[in-house]
C-alpha cells in the first residue's frame, strides 16, 4: 500500500509539473508576441493616416500606398472597423474615417476652441502693448504655441503655430509652472536636462524654482532673454473650469522696447487679459473656486 501511495504521489507531481511547464511556455509565447502586436498597431495607425488624407480609398489603393499586401490591409481594416475607427461603403467599395476616429480627433478642438476664442483678446493685447501676442499650452513638458497675433513693428517676435518651446525657458512655460507646487515641478523636471540657450537661461532646478516662486507672488512671468538674446516675453496662466492651468497668454518683443520700466506696466496688463480670457472660456483662478 505504501508503494502504491508513493507511485500515485509521483504521478500527481509529474502532471502538475507538466501543466506548469506548459503555462511557462504560454507566457513566453505571449512575451514574444509583443513586438508583433506593436507592428500591427504601427501598421494600423499608418493605414488610418492614409485613409484620413482622402475622401474614400479602395482596398487596392490603400494596399499600393501603404506597401502592404491586400490581405493584410483587409485584416487591419476589419479590426479598425470593429472599433469604429474606419467605415466601409460597400456600394462604392471605399473606406473612410469612422465616427470613433472623429470623436478622438475632436478632443483636439478643446485647444482649437481656446485658439478661436482667444483671437480678439490677442488682438487687444497686441494693440495695447504694440508687441506680438501669443497663446500656448503645455504638453509633455514643453510649450506648444497654438495662436498668435503679430505686432506691426518692423522688429518683432514670431512663433509659428505648432512650434514647441522648452517650458523652463519660456514666459508661458514658467507661467504654467507657477501654478504647480515646487514638488510637482521637481518631479516633472528631475531627470531632464534643462537646456541652456543663453547666459541668462535658468538651467538648474533650484534657480528655476526660485524664479517660479517670484512669479507666483507677482502673478505674471518674464522670459528675460532666457531663450533668445535681445528678446523678452511676459506671460500669465489661463485656467479651466476646475481652476487648473491649461495654457498661457503672452506678449513677446525686443528688449529695446520691453525695457525694465515697461515691464511694470505690461506685466499687470497681461495678467488682466489672462483673467478676462479665463472667464471667457468658463474658467477661474484656483483661489476663486
């Protein structure tokens, strides 16, 4: 009986070991499949971008433009269609962008809305200051400029919409940082190299935080030739309905016009315009919540 019991126990142990081995093999296979999944995602997004460029594309045309086999294209389209990212017109035999893709892309209109509503405010700020007025938002630790009204002066600042700028060497960037706690700033920027553009760039975290603390007290920031020698920028943050900073408004111009005396006049003017625009988009400063 003891021998029979030992044999039964050994058999159970071997079966359990085989199941465990098969499970390990399955996990290994899943891990090896990860790069293939990334490739599928990459191809799907490329295909979606091609579809978005036209008013309707056939399977053959998509295959030719993407360089993928028709069978691969069809398989990807079928998957995208299941998620509502593309739609098929069976009668015309064409593929177009789906409703879900529109909904996702429509999220960008939150920023476009800011760009549209801000135009008259930018125009007023430019008229009052004589300098180029800008709107920018924060994205992944950078400032992205989304709207601008240029000064009429021969020598003026220019930021093409979509251009990115460093958050630590930008008037708008520092205005946004001033709404974060010192801990949040350190957590976001630690590990990143703060590029030094001029001898005035605040390229260390302690220097930047000290300057941000001054901005909090004052209510507006100054890029004092920190990105480009001979140019100054004055900015103030914009807030949403939750009292969260979503961007900033600024004026930029040469130091020969924005001298120390004008800073004291233009700074509060930019702050007032930021508060007006904040209210126009339905937002409020956190202390007014």
